[in-house]
C-alpha cells in the first residue's frame, strides 16, 4: 500500500510538473492598418501548427489563451493583407501589429496543389486563387459565373441559376471531367452526374476562397480529376463572426424572348458566432428567384443540316433543335403500302408517293412545356468544436432545392430538384478524417423530349392513326391539283385535328399526367410505355483521411491518404436497371503517398506522389506525379511536371438505360448489348458510317440497274397488259412503271450491296477508364513588385479516350430498315477508343499595378485537339472537344479610388466560334452545330458605406446586349443589370 501511495504521489508530482511546463500563456494585442492606422476587426490570429486561434474585435483588439509550449509562432492574416508570423517567447505577451496590404497575386498562399500550405509562387502546377476581394469586385452576379474570367476556363450556361465549368477541352453541359469540392465534399450529383454546386453550394457571403487547378489532378484527388479541380472553402465561424447579408435585384434582358425584360431576386444571409474560442456555429440561407429565365429559341432544322433554309412549312420532315416531339418520323410511302395491304387504299394512289417521303409528327416548343422560371433555396448549418488545441471537430449540413433546366441527351426540366450534403470531420494541423454523403432527390423532374413524344401518342390514336390520316389527306390534296408542299401542309392540318394546343385544358391535363408517370414504367394503363418523370434518390457515401508526417519525418514532408466511396443507386428503374428490388451499389477505394523535398536553400523543390484507385467494375489504376519548382530568385519560379490522371466512367455512363428523343441512351457495361440484341447475329447494330456506306452502295447499284429494269417493264406492259397488272398489282402506265422501276432497282441494288459485304456489324470493345498523361511547364514572376506574370504550356496524351458511339439497329428485323428514320432505332452509348487523342494548349495572364490602386490585367488561353483516333471518326463518332481555340480577357479595376470608398471593375471577354458535338444531334449532322464567337463587356461600380457597415454595388454583364449561347441547344443569354447591398458587421 505504501509503495502504491508513493508511486501515486510521484505520478501526481510529475503531472504537476508537466502542467507547470505547459502553463497557460496569455497573448493580447491590437491590430491596425499600417497605412491608415485604423483598427482592423476580424483579423485572424492563429497558432502555427495548432487549430487554436481567435479574431480581433470591432476595436481591433484580441486576447488569446493557450497551453502550447513556448516558443511558438502566431500567424496573423486578413484577406487582402500580407500574412505575418510573430514568434512568442513570453507567457504574457502584448502585441501591436500593423498590417500591410497585399498588392500582388504572388503573395498568396494556396493548399490545393500539394494538399499543404505553400506560396503560390512555389506551387508545382498551374493554379488560380480567388479570394473574398475578387468575389466582391467581379461584375458577375454570382461566384460561379465569375469563374469565366479566369484564364483557360470553359463554361456553359443552362440557366441563370445553373452554370457548369471545365478546362482544357472536351467540355460538356455537365462537368464530369472536373471535380468540384465544397469544404472537401464532392458535390457532383451521384445519380445524374452533373455538379449540384449551383444548387447546394453556399452563398457568396459564406465563401472564403476558391482554388482552381486546370489539368490532371488524380494523383492527390482521385478519379475524375482529369481536366481539373475546383476547391471551394467556406468561412469558419471562428474566424468570420457576426451577421452579414446581401440583397440583390436586377433586370435580365434578351431580345429573342417573348418578354425581353424580366426581373430577378437574390437574397442571402449568414450568421456566425464563437463561444470562448472552443465552440462556434454558423447558419446560412440563400434564395434566388428568376420568374423568366433565359430561354432557348433554336428552331433550326436538324434534318437539313441546320442550314436555316427550311422550317415546318417547307419541310414535312422538320425536326427543330429546341422543338420536341418532332423526332418521331416515318416514311409516308411505307404507311401507304400498309394501307394498300389492308385494302384501305388503292395501289395506284400509293404509287403517287415516292419512297423515302419522310414526315415527322408536329412538335411542341420548349416554352409550351417548361415553365420559364428558375429558383433556388439553399441553407446550411455548421457546428465547430475545438476538442483540444490540436483537434477541431466539425459537423456540417447543406441543403438546396431548385428549379432549373439541364441539357443532356434530352432537355431535362429540374423541378424541385433537391441536393443534400452532410459531413462529420476531425482535423488537426497535420491530419484530417472526414465522412460525408452527397444525396440527390429528383423531385418533379421530367424529360421534355420524352414528354412531347408521349403527348403526341396520347391523343387521337397516336401515330398509328395520325399517319394514315395524313396519307389520305395528302393524296386528296395532290389529286385536287395541289403541289407537294401545299399538300403536305394541308394534310398536317387534317391529321392535327384535335391536337392538344398549349395552354388548353386538355393539354394541361395530359402533360400533368405524363410528367408524373415514371420513365420506363409499365404498370400504367393509360401510358403503357411509361411517362416522362425521372425518379432518382441516389446517395453517395465517402470516408477519407490524410496524415502529414511533418512531426515524425524531418528530411522531407511526407503525406499519406486514402478514401472509400460507395454509390447507392435508386432510380426506381427510370434510367438505371434497379427496379423490382434490384438495388445497385458500386464501391471504389483509393490511397496515395506524396513526398516533398527542398534543396539548395529552397531554390529547388521536388514533389513526387502516386495514387492507386480501384472500382469494382474496372481494373485498378496507378496515378504517378513528379514535379519540380526552380526558384533562382525569390520572386521568379519555373515549374515542370509530369502526371497522369484518369476518369472512372461515371455511374450514368456505366448503367444508364433511358429513351431520349434522338436515341436510346445506354451504359457501356456489356449487358445492354445483350438486352437490346445489339450483338446478335440476325439483327445486330451498325455504325452510322457503315449504314451511310450501305445506303450509298444501294443507290449506286440501283441507279445502274434502273435503265434495264425500266426497259424490261415496258416490254412486259406492251406484250401483255393484263399479265402485267396481274403480276405487279397495278395497271401499266408511265407512273406505275416508274414507281416499279424504283422499287425493283432498290431491291436488286440492296441484294448486290448485301453481297458486297459493306454492311459490317459493330464490334463491341472493352469499356475502360480513360487515362491521360500530362506534361506541363510554367513560369511565375513578380517584376518590380508591380507586374505579375503567370504562364503555362501543357501537352496531354489520352489513352482509352471516352467518346460517345452512335449505333443503328433495324426495327423491321432486316438491314433494309436501317435506311429509313421510321424503321431504325438509334442508340447512344459510351465507348473507349483503341487509338490515342492528343491535345495541347497554353495560358498566360498578366496583372500590372499602377499608382493610386489601379490594376490592369489580361489573359489569353489556347486549346487545340492535335490528334484524334481516326477509327472513331471513320465509324461516325465525334471527338466532342467542344472548346474554342482562343479565349481572351482584359480588365481595369480599382478597389478604392483614394479614400472615397468607391471602387470599380470593367472586364472584356472574347472567345472564338467552335464546333459543339453532343447527344442532341445523335444520328444527325454533328458537324453543323457551331457555337458562334462571344464578346462581352461586364462592369461594376461599388461604394463602401462605413456608417452602415455595407457595400453598395451596381453591376452589369454583357453591356453591349448581343445575346449568345455557350453550347448547342442551350438558352440564349442576354444582359443583366443588378444592384446589390451587402451588410457585414466587420466592414470598417
């Protein structure tokens, strides 16, 4: 007992000694602006290597208590000012700190390039940093829209509330080649595979900073960081306290809309508070309402190569880009032949209609089907608790609900689409562990094209009645002396009798019903082929962590990390094969290692890393990276890097199975080929090129055979007219002989074309992850503390390039059906190339600081597809590079003119015209979809009202008013004029 007591006393003594050695340190101080001597509120005071810190009060003072052993360093930082480090050696330190304004980008600190803090000048890769000041000074009406000002950025606007970004080519309306993270959470919708950042991401007033890395980043960030990564970091409630709010309203103008001018409303609010520097919380709310959104108005005819020379009145087979339901088309002569066989039409009448007379159903414009509004409601709550001076716990919840539009293989109307993200995280100065989920709920989302097609089949007996009615009316008009076009228009008017007109009670009732029946549903008597509703409740779960061995390993900075991800698909069978209790779960995991070492007094830095990732449906992939930064002088650095990136096919690319207006869209996994018989021996699928070659050969052979066939028919008719009539079913005449000549020549030409072997079935290839090998060199420099230069060049070589294959299958069971739009089915599916694709490009930006706070800047970027797998082109496939070669930007700004509190920013942007290729033109001319050049002027002027702790801003985008669109089939974007008032308790 005595020994135990003695040991206890000794242990207590040791504990007291330890406590004494780690006695509490009290640091007090005051922070001022070095140039004005004004006190600064909200300045961040952090202990290096700890999560402990505080902020200055409204009078610029602070008090910080810590048990950190002396000596240690304080980091003092504030947006727009140089970060200072102060060594603390006294347990009762009193500090007077004067902050100096940061005048150049070269002084910024970034973390995304290597997952550790480093000067942007020493970053091993190209990186763009956007801070609070940039967000406030940009003339765009929200943060995501402002990214278009960065060099190398591609963007697509689908709605005022829906913008997608990309970089370095192969752009699309969804950005599944680019990873977008908010506070470390991937916010790509797990089921539909577009970024829900526009729906879930927090408001501008809660955004602390963003870092954008164009190019491959898989070595650290895993799959899909092929073209870049955008990391958005929200404000910590420990560092950004108090109440802030923003009210924004304005006018949208676009001359092609039925109502050119319309208003929009934007309101956001943030409240944050910390308690004793241990517990903090924040709450965010954001609402945006756009009663009349940007509208699509492209009515060019896809069946004439989008020339603009034809319309519904001049082409009976008209198929408008943003007109839906007119994708259904049939050969009028085939309908007539069936009517003859059913004794509904004499053969002599059918012969008046040439083979290949294609007629489409009457479609509906988008505004007939989609309410022209956009709105988002977003909210978030975060709780932060410092367990110790080294560990902080975070619980975060983000929710958004929106109504917008999205162009994919169809034009999707997102109605009350919900996105949710939630995470739990533990982080320290050298590690983090987080688990989070990203979830989507489709709400009342529907496919506009499918809605129109089903609507056309839901009245008057559908196409089975509409086409025979059309044939009868067409022949009657011809026999009455009308020319072909007039006869077609008269026939359409007769066939459309009873057609539900937009806005009518019948139309509204039918569309409401169809919108609420799931796509692919088979249990609805009224709609046996399903409706237009997309049901999706897919979830994604991720667990990840990272550890930095900086305290254990001194010769280099070594970090390791890993993650596990699971997708839980739940589409109710609407676009994945997961109905009837057949759930689909997809698992993937990865791990990485990185080492960084500096040499020669930090004039040379070497970074080497590697990552391994495995998805259950594909082989594992290694992603190595090596980079070097040479800094011969403090303010000049040269970088070179080699890295690989890869993209695991999206969940949608793997499993999708949905009927779109132009095609049935299927995933790349092999079971779909079997399901639809695309690899059958009796009725396989063929490429577009093969079908075109087959049709051309039939035409060539038929043309060559026609003269001899015509001669033979004339001889038969003259020799025995009755025998001719009995044999062919029509009396001999010039018209019937000409008709029979065409028919027989086509039949014999078809037999000859079959015998030639030109019609070769499509050979299915393994579907693999896409891989890129990327080489990059770059330079950053700061000259005379005024001119900042950042330039880079990249060279990318792709392997297993992911592209979209368009296949055709006959619906008649014979290859002859491939030649007619009404007797063939088009399929769109992803595939992996067997060859390679090569891209290259460069980007350069300069900023020059003039006296009195004026800043001029500009950038240029170039992207080029140098080489592409010719086999894909030969088979009718497309590269879908979807990127202008050149983009330019120039700006002049001043954050504050003198001490007036007035600032301004004017930005000019230009990008070349370019070809847009996507599923919207599957089976049509994909080389005619040109996005015209875009040139815009944007501007803003702001006034700081210190007495109200507010900033008033007047801004405008696209001041010149020339509307544009960013992707084919997307809406026309006009001008916006807005006024905003931002209140922040910390505003001086």
